[in-house]
């Protein structure tokens, strides 16, 4: 084969090799390490190097102790520090701010990296804020004081003519409107403290709150307090609490991953047992 022929063969081989390579399937990239986007202790937080966590004021038992979220006592206070630790932030690198419940779930910039305040996850709220993975399944409960018109109620029908109240903007108020649907318009209060005062003064017959709060209020805050009963669970996905973050937060996936790890390890169940386990019982309303 002369030199020209050898050159032609080489060129044809190169072209053919290129064509075959172009037709070969392209291997899929390896999945990125999920931790790569959540460098421990170096997240894109509101204040560099500090994790800012929010809750309301007052912050109620058993979620917080003595209205002081910094102690690590109470379910959500302990959970906040557990999440922070998973993200690489020790207690000395956590800062707390107070944000009213309703303000926290409104659209717009936030003064926190995430907020723990018994926020029930809903699609309506997702339009304005992000939620982490859920950390607690919720049951709504009616409470009262001994001697009230609803103290011995065992059915939802018996509550329909009662004067009932709940905190503004909460799923407790939603449950009151949707599951009880009282004939008298529910009373709406800025805080549970205001609702308790109205109950003590005889202005309403009962309050709707989540179950752990119900146990605490009736045992420690209301004289002759009594749990009337739990409202039945709604069909479908159970009501669940999640941490709130601003819409599109770069931390949402990291906080969710931290909650998921706490659930998988059993740490979340241990915190629930420590801070939310009740000594009493709460019958379910029929």
C-alpha cells in the first residue's frame, strides 16, 4: 500500500471512530453527594456563621419551657438544637428571634433561617413559605373547665351549639370551623393566653388546641381544666408540624434532611417521649 492509500485509510478510520463515539450512549452522571449542598457549619444563613431560629412570644409549654427557647428544654427548643447540631451549628452559634405566628407564615423576607412554632403544613401555606419534612403528627383537642356546658360532651353534635374559641391563624381554628362547624361564630384570639382568660371568665365554653398543649393547659394552667376529647383525624394525610422557612430558601433541603436523620436515628421519637408524652388520656369525640 502506497503512502497516499495509507493516509486515506487512516482518515476513514478516524471519521468512523468519531461517528461511533457520537452514537454511543452517554453515561449518566453520578448522583451528587446530598451533603455537598449542606456544608456543616457553613450554610448560607441570614447571618454568616450563625443559625437564626425563631418562635413566637409567648412560647408555650410543652413546646418550650418558661417562655425561654434558649434553654433546650421543651420539645421544639430541644428539637431546634438537635437540628442545629445536625447542620453543624453548636449551641453557641444559634441565635433566637421572636416572630408572631401569623407574621411567620406571610409572604416576604424573614428575620430567621427557620421557625419552630407548631406550624401545620398545608398547601395554602406552601404558596407563601417553605416547610421542612414533618416532625410531629397532630391531633386537635377540645378543652374546657369543670362545670362548663360542654364538660361532659362525648360527641361533636353536642359541641355545635357551644361557644368555642381558638387562636387566630391556626389549624386549631380551621378544625373548629370545619370539623365542629358550630352554629355560633367561633371566638378568635391573638394567643392561647387570651383564649384561656375568656374561658375562665365564662365568655366561651371551650378552646380548641393541639393535644400536647391541651394536656399542659388542663394540668398546669387552668384551674379545674378538663379535656373534652380529641377531634377525629381528617381523611388522607394527617396534620403534621414542620419548620417554616422563607419561600425558596436554600436551607429547606438541609433542614429537611436533618429532620429526616433525626427521625431515622430514633432521636425524634426520644424527644417526643421526653417532652410530649402525657400521663393522662384523651377520648376521641364521636
